[in-house]
């Protein structure tokens, strides 16, 4: 008996569901639309794990189609849970051109089977026919190395002979308020772990070993601070933020950058670092404030916010990690109350991947925003106001704006425009 293809299994499952009264929906994620480097064995494995919260009952099943797209079929769906999973998947590939251009409709689709059964069947049947005519190469599962001290040593050795600026990226935080002006408030500068991993150890997941990853980030902190001393921009934002380990603030390289950088510094800290060194954190806050610099708490999730009085940690800014979970009443109500009672609190909605996230933040009374949707707005403004804007794509402009030097930035024929201050029309 010939083995069924994944598409045939899906069609058979859909036929069985046709006579059932239970409400079903299907979630389709088009991995095949991503860049080749983002749809390898390791990425498929990670995405399959991200789907696990939606596979908690008997009427849920996840299919991996012949072209490596995912299709989840589930009964009595929780749209909030689905949105949360889809957000995590898109965040995983935020550097991919498809995601960076906000083409969500080409990457994800949700089908409500009581109304869209035929449309889904048509899609799956088209995949079935294509799989039947294509010559499928044998599946190859690349060996995924564990992150070991030996690999860490190799990475650190390689970094000694590389330009760290190649891995540094910037992302804007904008201020949007009815009173205006609406403009870039500061830039976050950070080392792109994804690009570093692709360049130096593509078969190793650097996030799997926390102790080794922490050692790596301490070295990356120092390398980034040293590299920033060689950056030359046409225009500087009012401030820049750096996501650093607490231990980095006591290094001579930080002291040198803090003294010579032409604008104000904002240092971002992770909660995990703060609570393993609370005394060191409070000392760091005092030192930074004494020198006229500012402090931000990074990646505060909805559950973090529920159990933590963020304002008591003495930071000037708090980055709220956007996800649909924030829209749940138990998280939304206390945030709204905090904003009402502290209208000048520096709350930043980060990871804004869509206009919906921005609109929700504005409804909550927030004025500071960061994320891929903001990046796309700024890239569009840059392109539209540039003398040579018609000669490049939005994707190219988006990439060129995100880097500080090197070949990617050199793609731009009018680099001065990449650094120019922009005023955003009221949204």
C-alpha cells in the first residue's frame, strides 16, 4: 500500500470534519515563502515546538506539508492563543524580507472551516498536485551541534579577526503624541545574534546554553562598545540605547564610550541580569544617573508586568514586549491604570509588528513605540523623501537603515539620507 502524502492526509481529515458540528479552524504558515536560510531543518523544528500550546486536546493536529509549510487543524480555537503563537513565529523570522515588509497575508492564514472549508481544500489540493509532479530531493537533516565551551572558544577566536560592526544593527524608538512633534526619540544599537550565528556557527543554536551564552554576550558587549568608537554618521539621534550586562558598566571600554559619545546614552538591562545582581543593578543606576545617562528595563512581558512593580526599579524607561496577551483584561486594566496615574512614565511598546499593535498602544495612552512596523514606516519616509528613492526598493531601504557601516549600507547611493532626522505625520 502506497504511503499517503501529507496533503492527502489533510484532505482526508477535512472530509471527516465536514459532518461534525464542532467549530474548527486551520492555521497555515507558509515556511516555503521565507528566504532559503530561514527554512532549514533547525527552523522547522523550532516552529513545530512553537505550535505545541495549540496541540493540547484530541481534536488538534499539526501537518508538515511536502513543501515544508505547516498546517494546524484545531477544534474550538482560542484566537488569542493562535495570535500569540503566530506572533512568536514571526518574531523568530523578523529579519526575513517577507516579514520585514509586513506581508503577513503571504506568510500566515487562518481558515474558519464552517465558512472556508472549500477554500482550504483548494489550497491543499494545489499543493498535492504540485508535490506529485515535482521531483523531491531526499530530505537531509543537517547535524545540529550543541553549544559547547569549544564552540564558544572558536567563536571568540573568530571575532578577534572580524569587524564587529558587520553584526551591529540599529532600531528606532519613536515618540508619537497628539501634541507632537512625532519623531525618532532614540536608536537602540545591538549585536544581531541571528547574523552572528549565521556567519560563525549556522548549525549551533546559541540560546540553548544560558551560561555559555552569557559569557558570549559579555565579550560581545566589549566588542560592540569598541566598534562604536569608530562609527561615523551624518546625523546622530538625540540618544542611543545599548543592551548591556551589568558587569560591562565597570569596564574601561564603557567608560571611554560614555565619555566620548556625542549624544546621551540609555543602558538597557534584562530582568534576568537584574535579579541575579540586584545590588550591582542599583549601583549601576546611580552611576549612570550621576553622569547624566538613562536606564531602561528591556523585554517586560505581560506576566512580568502583572507581578512586578516596574516603576520601583528606578528605570527611566520600561520596554513592554508586545504580544496579543496584553489585550486580555487581567493585563490591559492594570496597564491602563498605571498610564493614567503616571502619564509621564517612559513606557515603550516594543516589538510592534503591525498597525494593530500600534493602535492598541495608543488606546492605552502610550507614546513610545519600537518594532518592525515602525521600521517600515521610517523606511518608507526615507525612500519617499530621497532624491534617488525611485531607484531602490522598500526592502533595500529598510536593510540599509538598520546598519551602521559595511556592504549593506554601501548599497545606498545617498547614505546621508539614512541618518537624516525624520518627522512622522500624526497617526
